[in-house]
C-alpha cells in the first residue's frame, strides 16, 4: 500500500483540472522540485524517505497533481539544500491552495471596505469556529473525502483573515435564530460557537443581529445574501433565490438586493438585543 501521509498528516490536496491558474502554478513548482532533486542525484524514494512522505506522493507533487503544503516545501528545501528557494515557492502555492470559487470570494472579501451578510440556515462562514465548521462540512452529502474535508475547512477559516485587516472593514451580520439553537457538534462545540459570536459581535467594527423565529415573513426567506462594497464605490452582491447565488454587479439588481438586505436588518433584533439573546442561549445550558 502506498503511503501518502507523514507524521504531520496529509501533505497536500488534489489539483482541480478546471483551475487553469492553479494547474499552472503547481506544475511549475513540481518541475522545480524535480529538477532540484535530480540535480543532487537523489532518487524519489530516497527523497520521500528524507522528507517523511511516500514515494508515490513525491511523484504526484513533482507531476503537478498534488498541491504541497508549506511543511513539505520547507522539508524539501532543507533536504535539497536549496537555500530557501524551494521554501519560497510557498508564496505562489498559498495563492492557489484553495478551490477557485472560494479563492475568488476570499479575494473580494479581503479588499471590501464593507461586508454585509444575511445567513438563514447556518452560522455565517466568517463567524464559524474551526470545530463548528468541521462538523458542518462532515455533514455534507455526498461526503467529502478526508483530503477534501481538510481543504474545505481550511479554506473557510482562511477567509476569516478579514478580521485581522488594518483598518478592518465595516461588517454587518444577520443570523436566523434557528441555527443558533441547533447544537451542532454537541454542547461544548455549540457553546464555543455562541461565545465566538459574542466576541465578534462586541468588536467596534462589527454589527451582529439575530432574526427571531417568531416574526413576520421577510425578504430573506429566499436564502442567504452577501453584499460587498469597495473603496472605489463598486458593489458586488450574491443572493440565493432569484439570483441563484451568482455574483451581481448590475445596478438594477444591486438595488433589489440592497433593498432586501436593508429590510432584513430593519426587521431583526437590534445589535444590543441580539447580544443579549445570545447570552441568554448560553445561559440555558
């Protein structure tokens, strides 16, 4: 049986053949690794043993079929005495390590000056704890492979780097009550998620609101909404229902989404009431 994991676990992800940029980057990195290994006269099997991974995986990385993780490149750099040249390839690899769709969304969020999100079925991805995100991903049908599960969880958490920006964007979240009551992952995971919501909701640049279940119908019943606004005045939106979750930039459609989102925010609990509601949920356990 071919071993593809080392003592730190799975070392990379399969390359999406439809991701042209990702394919090109990983193929280039793979060729560089192979040329460097051959230049020092090291066989793939010996190299794999030296870095702590299987020979089959070495061939996959060198053939551009596998996205290496940072520790793989760091080990390869040391074994091949590359003086940091191989380790530096991580700067290119990390830009394509996640699925194309998630990369594009993350890029937009990373440059937005204002982010508005309404989520109806789950806690918004930008607000999820690692444990909560993993449980949600594990519930997917058909299930992710262990490899893809790790990749998707990591990709979701990577988007949360928006909270580390300086200056931070203005962020507004509206979450439905029902997902907040669902004890995803058990009591401890659920409590930690509620605590995380309180932490984020108290940040000066974040507004967090809860839409109570006992309320009238509202425009969010069609599904989630995300509004991203940029420094130059541009706006990109995503909305389920009539717009099928695709990116929207048409001014007429944007006005519709903004009207819906504004109505949802007006109908939800105030930020102060929302934090008090979450605190009450925590007190019920």
